């Protein structure tokens, strides 16, 4: 079985694949002070609950946008699962795509993984929107090459900044308002964030397609993707497991090549 680890700025997702089937998936908060032993004990207990044993895991692959977590995650795989993991971004890990950027080394591993998974599943040129700590728009051409994109503050980050910067504005939960015009502070904040992000999505998608000179398929992923997909027709597909599927595809590409 394959252990796939997606380490983001807010959460780390662990998933175990048996072939192409997900046998278990768990989420932990990203904490750079958490040791490999703490993660190992926690993960092994969760495997047991799902009637799996750590000896069932024979391979591992990691994507991380938090450099200080990479050593601990590699140590976790080596110590508790007796395998040397593939790390997306390492020179010996082949992605099978071209990164058409001025500085390819600066692009986040998660963005490349999403691009690979999206191109593997959906036809034609793509825009991949990931609603995470940041909201990212990634452009993939019809040959599957990564062309860059745009990065905006994440929705929750924007809400927190609004609360922190204005003394009278409370924390609010994100959700689709019943109307655009809020008749109190909280409804007005919810409207501004929600419909403001819908405008951001539609505006950037339109400008990216204009710059690329063609109609593109738009794929959304991330925890908040469903509530925005229902508000705009510019998103055609929802892929909640896009990053994990991308890690699985990268693993296949490297093991088949070997």
C-alpha cells in the first residue's frame, strides 16, 4: 500500500492507497514542532482503527509547502513504515510535465501536483482553483504543462484580517448569503467576502482565458470549493481529492519509469 502525505500550511492530509482505492484518509493540523514520533504513534493508531497495520504500507510519497516539515515527514516514513519516501520537488522525482516559469523552483509542490491530477482527469487546457490557506489559480496548457497562475489571500485568511484590523467587526463564518445587500454588520461582512470572492473567481478566470486565447475547463478543489461552485457557472468540475490523486499519479510515473 502507498502512504500519500499532503502537507499544507494549515493541515496535513494522510491517505493510504491500495491500488487506486483510498483505504483511509486522516487530517492533522500543521505544527512544525510535532515530532516524527508523535505523528507516527497517532497515524499507527488510526491505521489500526481501520483494520490496517503499518507493515501494510510499503511505499510513501510526500508533497509539502512547509519546508520545516519535510525532514520530520521523511523521518516518519523511514522510522514507522520502513520506506524511503518520494518527495515532490526533489531532483530525482519526475513529474512528467514542463514547468514553464522563469523560476520553476519557486512554485509550490501542491500546485504542480494539482496540475498533474487535473490534466490526467480532464481534457483540454485547464484552470485549477484551490481554495486553501491561499486561493490559487493554476494554468495548465493542453499538453499538460504548468504555465503559472495567480495567488490571492484565502477566504478564511481574509475574514481573519478583516476582524483583526477593524475593532468593531466580529469573526464570521463563511457561507452563501440570501441577498447581496446586508442590513446588519454580520450579513454585510458575509456578503462582501462571499460575493467578493465570486467576483474574484469570475474575473480571474475570464482574464486568464482572454490571455491564453482559448476557452478553458475550470476545476475547483479545497474545502470551500463546493460553496463557491454553486454560485458561479464558470467552475465546471469539483475534485475534492485532487492533490491526493496527483500524488498517486506521480508515484505511478516514477515507479513505472524505474
